C-alpha cells in the first residue's frame, strides 16, 4: 500500500510502498477515508517534536471503514464506519485506570510513535475505534479526533462554567471547535483573537466576537469589551510566547488560562500583577481522553458543533501536496484544516 512517511526530520515527507499492516486478534484494519493534516505534523516533520521509529507514517486524525476485524473484536465488524482515538493505550496501568490515559506508561500515539493515517490502511486496537454515525462525513470524523477533542479537553481543564466569558487565541483547526464548544457549554461571550481576516470572519459567523490582533492590542481590546474585568477563561491554541502572554494578561480575577499551543520558548508575565493579585491559573492541556469522544460525536451529529467550515481544502495521498500543506502550516497560512482523501 501507499504511505506518506517521515524518513528524516527536517526533510520533506516521502511516498513509500509498504506492506498492509498486520491485524492482531484485538485489532481492526481500517481503510483510511480521510486523514487531517495537523499543525503538530509540521512540528514532527521539522524535528521539533520527537517521532520514532523512523521511517514512520504520519497522520493522527483518521477516519475510515473497517476492512478486517480481528477474531477477539466483538463490538465492531467489517464495513463499520469509524474514527480513531489517536492514543493507543494499555488500559490497565495506574494512569489508564484513573482515566488519565494520555499519560499511559506504554501509550503510543499514532502518526508519532506508531504508523498513522497518511496511508491507505491503518491497523489499531479495536478499543481506539469509535463508530462514526452516517450523518457525519469521514473528513469531519477525522478532524474531530484531534482539533475538536483537544479543544474540548482544554475547556474541561479550564473548568468553564455557563455564563462565563472566554477568549480563544487562534482560530485554526482547534479554535473553530473551541469557539463552538465554549458556546455549547453556555459561555456568555466568546472573543476570538487572530490576525487572519478570513478566520476572524469565520469566528464571527460561529458566534464569537472577533478581535484582530494585527490592528489592536488584544489585551486592551478584551479589557475594554469586558468593562475592564477581563475573561474568566482564555485558551491559547497558537503556541507563541507572545500570545501566551497576551492570553494570560487578558484574564479576570480567578481567571484560568488553558494552554494547548506548543512551544519550547518561555513566556513572561508579571507574577504580582497577573498571577497573585488575580489568583489566576495557568493550566497545561495534553491531548484529550477517549471518554470525551462520544460527547463530541453526539454534538456533531446534533449540529451543535458544525465542522463543515473547518475543512478548507482536500489533497490526495501525495507527498508533494502534503509537504506543501505542511509548509503553509509553518507560516500560519490561510487554511483552517486540510484533509487527505486517499
Ligand atoms: Zn492533530
Ligand atoms: Zn496505560
């Protein structure tokens, strides 16, 4: 089968011909129908985040149809439409037992530590596969499994309550979901901060108040729009020290900043003014939980989470096309989410 793989960090991905993966007794073999290209994949290709063993097929936002179900699989069968939870976990270590399986001692993320979905087929333990209702297109099922689920986890971690105000920094693949999920949770007002006019317009259509950080200081704008109070919850989805600082400085008293954007660079703030005086909190957001996925699938099915605008482009399973998408993610291009349709 064809697979687009990371062979060497810092180099373009390559199309390789590889064997169709082996299906273990508890596994399912899935024919990939859609695989999202995520900003994390740009980090992986660049070598900013470890990927091994190489060569390895990237792609952790995957939906498709079960081709073969192993003999021990009883809740899924060939022909089922599924989307895949990207963490393959053991299910019995202390982290898995406590429902924090993103820290599983032997957990392996697909498209990072085992072959992912930039391929014609992927094999995965059946408990990582969730049935995708017929109303939800594969493309949406795929992106649901990273950008939407991480946004949901960020809002859970930030303990967002109905009636609170929220600022979302970054209206990319995660931000579009974060805006809608915050509103679905009952946020009284959602501010969406970005510098791309098209993304800000999309955020506006989804019910957020857009703030163009290229035109005005987003901290001043948020303070002005909230009568000086600031927001109860800020979510940083960009991964830049500047936007982390801005998001933190936008908080109200007892406000919570959830950070899901990735950077190795430190960000600065004034502890007395920003942290102590406000009893503010900074919360890290790592991945998401399998138990959060059924709620997401249900909200998409009900139309409370509309992902139809998120996918701005489709490409074939072609190394050149995929590398170009990753190049544009490096420069924060206009696309919200590009999906590979093999
Ligand atoms: Zn992702
Ligand atoms: Zn475990």
